[in-house]
C-alpha cells in the first residue's frame, strides 16, 4: 500500500532563535520511500541534518525574526501488515539483556519508574511471561486514561497521567513504558505518522502519533496503549527514552507555534 505523509508547521519569533526539529522519517524506513522526502523551509534559510544518539535524523536551524514555516510531503510504501505481536515465552533476565538495551530499563524525564514501581508490581507481577505482562499493561493504561486533546500539556509525566487519568497519546505511551520498565521489560518511546487507515475515519484534525516498543526475546515489538489493538500504516519518525528525546521541535528561546497541519492518507498511486 502507498501512504502520502507530510506537514506544514509554522512558528513566529521576534528575535533570532535556535531550534532543533525531529521531523524527518526514521532511517529504517528510507528504503520504503517512493518519492523524495525533503524538508523545506520558508523563508529559505540553512538547515543542518545530523544523526542523534538514538539513530534518528535531527535538524538544526535558526529561526529568523518574523518566523518560519517547515514543510514536507512524500509517498512511502507500507506492507499493510498490522503491528507484530510478541511471542509467548519466558522473560529475558536483566543480566542477559544487550548493553544497548539497558538504557530502556531506566527511569527518564517523563517516565518515573521510582514512583510507579509499587503500582506495577502490585498489578502485573502475577503474569507469567513478558508478552502477557505487556498486554496486561496496555489494557490497564488504555482503560485508565481518558483520551482528549484538551488534556494535553508539555510537563505531564507518567506519574501525572496515572494520577489524573487523562491525557493524549504521549501520556498513554509514557505510562505504559514506565510500567513495563518497572517490570524489567525494556521499553522505548516512538513518534511518527498514524493515519485513519484500516479504521473508520476519526472526526478530528490529523496529528502525529506516539506509541512504544518493547524488547522481548531478542526483538522489538510495537504496542499502542491509546488504541489497544494492532494498526496498519504506522510510519516511524523517531524513537528514544521518552518525549524529551524525540520532541517534534525544541526552541532555544521564544518561538510561538502559529500553524500546524499534518496529513497521512492511503493513496492509490503516485501522482
């Protein structure tokens, strides 16, 4: 299947402001591109791309006085297969995990494992396998948090989401990630495109989406606590410990978001 993705995001700034953006397709999906993916900017100012410590493509720019608009549009091929489920088997002991996976067991800015450790062990310790625990955690988070865009705020952590029981997709992901880590299951935060493909259309503006991966039996598997069932057409942009590592944009000074449009739709062919 072919999916057309892209965005137009605008910022206003009164003074020159440095910015970092995490808006490019993840390198693992580059081979699936069917048209060029090129981030454009208006006015035409220099952009510098680099690979961060998690393998994501990050972009540096300096917003001039007046502001900028960042845009992108591309077509990508997707298998149309739903998210793969993890196999049932014994959980990998922490001492046997690869070195580069260990960081995804640790607490992070939005995932306070210390505050949710007792909650996790009280609710999920009796499950016998990693996959059963993850499924139980996803069910719990899906039912525990009420979704609503008006519940979003940038400082909300997993602990806040657990207490307030309200949030957006990133809050579902943060709470599920934290509970998985508390149970010694490595989990990482993911962000990208997830259009209304294979489901009834949702009457809401399109946005980027957040989900998470868990490391089970030597591989990473995708889960989504907000939707709580395998989806198709998931297009990865970036992944890291939590939303800190994959923030869409980070401004190092005053910059006001003035426009935000995202599209992600199945298309029959490349026009």
